[in-house]
C-alpha cells in the first residue's frame, strides 16, 4: 500500500477531469497498478492538495498554472499540464504514463 | 520580355492614334509577323487595343496611355494629394532638389511613397531619365554603426579590421539621382553629421579617408517613424526643409482603404491562377477593423486570410477559393449578421498588371498546387505545414496580436497631456526631455491612476526631494497641468517623485560600456562565423565585449596569427585575454602569443554561442580573473553538451527583474505585462519588481537576486548596471527591436536545448483530435456535429482572447463535455441538480465584445441540441475563457 499513487486531475469544476480520471483509473487497473485518480476544480485544490502525490492540470485552465503550481510547490507535489494531445483524445493510457513519469 | 516592353513604350509615344504592326516592325527593326505577335500579346494583356480597319492599328489602352507613376498610387487624388504635390515640388526645386523627410507610423508606406515620388520626379525631369534611385534601409546594419556609415559613404581599404578593399558607397552610386534612406534614425551621430555635410556642401568622405574630398549631387529622401524623430540630431532634422507626414491607415478615407483591400486581393488572385472571391462580411471586416500596423499589416492580414481560404480549396471543401469571415485574422470580431442566407461573395478581378515581380512573398500557391499535383495522395499534413509556416512568417512581420497592446497601457488622454506639456517643460529644465521619459512618466501615472480607480490602498511613499530645483519646478508644472486638464490631483510625494523622472538618465547607454580588463577574442574559420557570433553576443549584452576575427578560406594561419597578436597588442591595459577558437592551429596559437607579448592568454576550443555569452558576461565583472572567466566559459560548454537532466535540479531558476523608483509603478505594470507576454516555453521565468531608491540608487536587492536566480535581464525605467546582466530600458520595449532582444535573451537561456516543437497543435488537428476524444466520453450527441459547430464558431473567440492551442483545445473539450452533461440532465429531468453542481459566480460580466463573439455559438448550440443554456452556464464558460 505504501506505493499507492494518488493523482488529482484539475479543470474548472471537475467536468472533463472526472471523465479523464475515469479513463486513467481504467488504464491503471488494466495494468494492475495501484493508482487512484481523482478529479477536481482548481478552486478546491488549495485545501486538499496535501492528499495527493501528483497533480495534473487540464489545458483549458493553463492560464492558472502559476497559481496552481504555487500551491503544488508548497506541498511538494509534482505538477504538469496534461499533454494536450492525450487530453484531446481522452487517452487514459498516455496520461497514466505521464503521471508515472512525473512521480519519479 | 524586354522587347515587348520596348514595343509597348514605343506605342505609348505614338499616342491615341497608334501604329500598325508593319510600322512597329520598321521602328523596332523586327519583322512584321514578330511585331504582330508581340502586339497581340499586349492586346491579350489588355495593355493595347486593336483599332478596327485595314490594316489594323494598335494603340495603348486609354487608361494605360495615361499610365503615369502617379495614377498607380491609391489615394493620390485624396489623402495623399498634398503630400505628392509638395514632394514633387521639392524635387523639382531649381538648382538643387530639397531634401525630404518622410515621417509616419510603421507600415504607412513610407518607402513605397519614396519610390513613387522618385519615379514621378525622374519622369518629370527633361534630360536625365536614367537618374539612379538607390534605396537603403539603415536598420539592416543597425548593429554595426561603422559598417552602416561605410555602406552609405564608402570605405577606404584598411579603415577598420576586415575592410580589405576599397568600397563604393551608396552616395556615390546615387550621384546625379536620388538616395532614399529608410529608418534614418538608425544612423549614429557621426553618420548623421556626415549626411548633414553632404546635404549642405555636396561633399563627403569615404570612411577612413581623411584627406580626399569627394563630391556628389544627391537628392535625399529620409524616412523615420514619428517616435524616432527624437533620435535625429536637430541640425540634421532642420536641414530637411520638406517634412511630409504620411497619414496612418485610420486617417485615410474608407474609399481608399477599400481600394487598398481590392488591390491586395487582386494581387493575391493573380498569384492563385484560380478564381478568388471574398464574402462581403469578411471584406467589411477588413474595411472596419483596427489595423495598428497600417497598410503593411493590412496587406499581410489579407495574405493570411487568402492562404487560409486557399487551403480549404485544396482540401476540396470548396470548389473555388472563397475567403470567409472565419479566415479574417484580425482581433476584432465583427458584428455578424446571423442569417447566413445573406452572405454575398465578390469575385476578385486579378491584377496582372502588377506583374509577379511585385510580390514580396514567395508565391505560396504555386508551391502548394504543385505539391498537390505531383503527389496525388499528398499528405494533408504537409500542405498544412507549408501554409502554417507561411502564415507564421507573415505574422512575424506584425507581431500581432499582443505586443502592440503595450502602448495602449497608457490612457490616451493622459498621454496627450504629457505630450502637450513637453515643450513647456523643456523651457524649464536644463536638458531636453526625451520622449522615452514621457512614456516612463506615463506608465507611472497610469499605474497610480489605476490604483486610485480600484481603490487600492497603499502606503504613501516617502517624499524624495530632487536636488535640482528646475526639475522640481517642472514636476509641479506638470502636476498642475494634469489637475487642470484631467482633474488628477497628485499628492506631494508623487510630484516630488516626478522630478526624478524628469531628470536626465544618469548614464546614457553609451556610458554603460565598461572598461574591460579582460579581453575576449573570438577566432573561427569561415568568412563571418566569428563576427556573427560576436554580433549576437554584443547585441544581447548591450556592450561591445567580444572582439571577432574571421578566418576566411583564403587567409593563411600565419596571417591570422599576426592579426590576433596585433589585436591583443593594441588593447591597452588588459590583464589577460581569453581566446575562443574552433579547431586546428588556432588552438595552440594562444601559448605562442602569450610568450611573445607577455600577456596572459588562455584558449578554449570548440567554441559555441553559450560559451561566447558566458565569457562576455564574465569579462564585464570587474574583479573577475582570467582563470575564473575561463572556467565559466568552459562550464557553459559542458552545460550545453551534457544533457543530463540531473543538472536541472541545481540549475538556478530564470528571473527577469523590473525596476522603477517605487517598485510599484512602472515596475509592477511591466511585471504583469511581461507575464502576459511569456510564451508557453518560458513559463518557468519569474518576474520580480524591484524598487530602486532615487537618491542612493542602491542595487543590492538585484545583486542578491542574482545570487539565487539566473537573472536574464533587468527591464525598467531606471538604468542600473549589474555586472553581467543586460539592462533593457522600458521604452525600448515599445519598439520591435527591444522586444526581439528580450525574446532572444529568453530563447538562449531556455533549459531545454530543443524547443518543444510538438507544442503546437493546429486548428484542424484540434478538430480531428476532439472528434475522437469526445467519442470516448460523451453519450448524447454525435461528436462530429459538435466539432463542426465549434470549428465554425471558435475562431473569433480564440482570436479575442489570444489563446494558444492548449487553451483552445481545452475549451473545445470543456464545451463538448458540458453539453453532454446538460443533455443528460435534461433527459433525466435533473437540470436543477446539474445547475447546482456548477460553481456559480455572479460577478462575471460579459463585455459587449464578448457578448458579440459568444452569442452566435451559444445560439447555435441551443438550436442544434434543442436546449436552453442558462445564463449562469454561459457566464461560467466566458469566465473560464478569460
């Protein structure tokens, strides 16, 4: 259990991110990885940041990256923008790869 | 080709009556059937008409008969008429033509006008039809003032390093004719003096030629942007007895603008070899949109729109090239009538008369066409790339959309007052107030005003009294003017602060060149490798720190050795020299020189640009040692070759410092402006505004920052000198060169050597991606329907907010997924639950413009999916877009 990865995918109010989180979850289960994917809005990230190991930001809220990365830095959580092509395709596998790479 | 023109000219001389093919044959000494063939070609080109009868007579067409240079100029009968008249009169002034100075904003067509004026003048002189017209843009050599002056006046062999033969100057080439110098303000003061002398006495010297006086009779036309007038010596400025201000596009009549649009469209049509039409809505957009880059921008925007339309045509979406509103690249969305039935399209007449040589840009369409033909199933992507690159090239010319907005930071009325007061203030203060100072004060006051409007409470700044009473008096004068005209009341301490702004900058840019105690000499094989690298570095560091010695193929190693030795020998009082070389014998040269000259010399081989940069920076640090400089430059080489990511963690973060007297005025404004300008690849750059005390000018904060960060530039309104860090004055960012300098600095300091090329996703790719992506997550509609709809309505929205592909793609997905949720909620009768799950924010207010760009999309969504988007939802989407 020590190796579980909790990832939060952030968008404006959790609409597209919940879909993407679902895809990532599926991909992780297929590979037998202990990953738990959450979705949320950037607004609530501040309070809950400490619960996660990795954060991803969706492209439509790219302009909030500075703000969000400040919070992520405080909690020492690696954060990146979701690869835009992977996002557009709702490609859970690719996004999972990105998460695993980021966690290293 | 020239034969046909000769015939045409001959025919022109013969007037309305014309001539027969036989007569032409006689005159031109060609046989009758050849003459007849040429004449018929001219008829086809509509330059010549056939007159019925036997034998058939040929005459130039009436309009072509009156085809004088003047009639080509759009606006010659309207806004430009007084200009052309005065200009021509100046040229034809008895004895010697009067020098003309053209002023006007970028892109108003100053060089075009200069050329046309010259054509007209040459046409009007009786004897000398072959008078030369030489045009030269001083900006081409702006980085090397010596070479610039040399280009114009000529160079004597040995005048400076690299001048290995006599060179004729432009003045000599233009003797007896016209010399046009564009961006004349780029001339260094010495060059301006030489020009002044030439205008006055008709004599000049080649560079490096002290004794020999040369004579030239040259009619001079200079051109400069309005801003730059202050860079001209007043003696030279006065010498231009005729000053013509070329009006910006916004001051020209609608009819003229329409004529320009038609002209540019017809130019494009001529390139395409296929029918080109434009929708009336799009044409209207071109007629009405704000076009700060003037005619130049109008032209490139039209080219961009045509390229988009042509791509659609190639993709077989249309059977002819039709420029639609969505192709319109401007920022301002247009009030579109929503009823699509009303769309009318105008067919463009091709403008073959202008000839292919008139096109500045390579004919993109032919390239595309042939690519398409040769490669039947040619990849759509390839074509796309060609067009996208082409569009990008065009965009570069006019940095739109965002960079021009910087000037708009200052309210118009505020700036107006400043400008009006300038003369008045100049009467009070001992130094002439520079225009850049006005911008600085403007920036400061703007920020003050903004804070006032937003009711931002801030601690009053301490009053700092300037020692010179004249500046304080001027500041009070300005303050009372501001109060009288704008009702703007400034507190005492703000007025005192303005005195500091009005005082001349403590050091002018030229004084910033620091005495170098360590020389950096760059020697490489090749004609100009070393000088190019040195040029870039010197430019970026704002100091001439690198000495370049080129080693062309035909120069022997011995000769190069002598030149390097000589160069080092001529440098006074240096503590040592670092040789940066590439390969071969150059590597060992330093040791021998060290013995011969008794100056410490170290050598680094396999030189690259980061090394030159590092060495240049280090050489500016006063207590640096040769060894230390050597180590730093070597480290730069390692950094570049080793792509080890581990090093990233110890690399300092990049930072740009903005400075002003308060740390809250211009510096803060600059900070937020810069943040907006940073591209995706530069998101890691931090920006800090720093206060520089007007009295002590203490820079210890900056030095401290430099310990923790990689400070790539200091930008601001107070010139500061921190060793090794380039300073960019704020007003320089008002000009393209300042911006490009900043961008270059960002570019070379980026951590990843390879820019993220795949960062860019084109509009059409978004379309393809989203269809597949939506397929994955939505249930209640056809993804393609949504993608088609968004493709149609998103461009003006994207344009308005200036989104990058990341955000656009994100928004497509967001809207798609949102509509799916709404449909789900509607079908399950859970609309209220859905609405309550959306974080509502009633503070978002749509601007009029936003309403205009979003409404068509919202209405189409409602219509297509039979829903009614709630106002709250709309607001949320708009808010997310900002």
